[in-house]
C-alpha cells in the first residue's frame, strides 16, 4: 500500500516498462491524484475512502480472450463482497460497473501492457453522500456493509480473483456466471458510442471476449450502456 500516487495503473505500467512487473503484482494506494476510469474519465476519491488498486496478470489464453478479464474482475469483486456478507448482493452492469441498488459502487479499467494486462479497480468504501463524485454513485458505507476495512476487502478480492482466473485460464467458460450476476442481461439498453451515435436493443449474452450480444445478433465492443425502463 502506497500513501499517495498519481495512478496505480501508471505505477504498474512503469514496472512493466522496466521489466520488473511479475504476474500477480499488486499496487494499492490511499490516494491517487490522477486516477482514471474507462474512456480516460477521472476517478477521484478522498484519502482512505476508497479501495483503489491495480493488478498485473500474464494470461496464457489467446490474446483475443483477454477482454473478458474485465468481466471476470467484476465477478471477483461481487463474490468477494458476498464472502464477507452473504446477504449482500451487488450486481454488474456491462462492461465495467459494480452496482448496489441503483448506484455505482465501483468500476474497473484494463489495459494491455507488455505480455500481460493491468487491471485497475476502484470501490467506494467509506464515502459519505457528500463525498461521492457523481449523483449516481454510492458506497459500501451508505449500504451499511459490515466490513469497511479495505485491507480485508482487498484480501477477499485477491483470493477470489485467483480462483476465477485459474478456472478461466484452464479454458473454463465463465460467461454463464457473468450473465447470472449482470443487471444488463435481459434488459432493453441503449448503447451510446464515443462518437455520439447510439444503438438500442435487448442484451442477451456476452462473447468469450466479453463483448455484449444483443438479441438481433449484433455485438457491442465499447460504449456506455443505459438501461431503458
């Protein structure tokens, strides 16, 4: 755990560039000044209020499947929380949101680096309503999660991630697990692309590479998802 850093993603990327990053390398921080989420959006949290870390893994599976690790990381996060409190039931919104009720409690970012992939995770742990960065965010504390010790949550996550990663690495198809725990599946959704175009359809599945499959058979690789009521 480092006290302050620019970005845990950048910290591991630097280790990769220096050929010092090992499989399973983890960097966690109390505060990051240049944290970012998917599509380079800023991720900010008051000191010690969120679990912020990055993990480096070197998959042996075909590189075309690596994108699924974003979804696997989401599964690891919600399973890790459920191990601590079995009554707790967060869900996943494709592609990278961890959701509690109607609020986003965490997010995931992944980038290929060297011969591996850097996965960044941010979970709002102790934030008050006033400290939340956006109106649709929430925190574990606001949902009365019984354990707010970020070290314990991180330990639970790493154990769970290792289990799921080894299953995925051995060739097991884990898509059914994701679909069972994704609030996106079965929903009418609008996919908003970075170029401001959009598409609507019903989400029905994901591919081995983590793409979203719509009822018409089309696949979505990137975009913001809005669940339509």
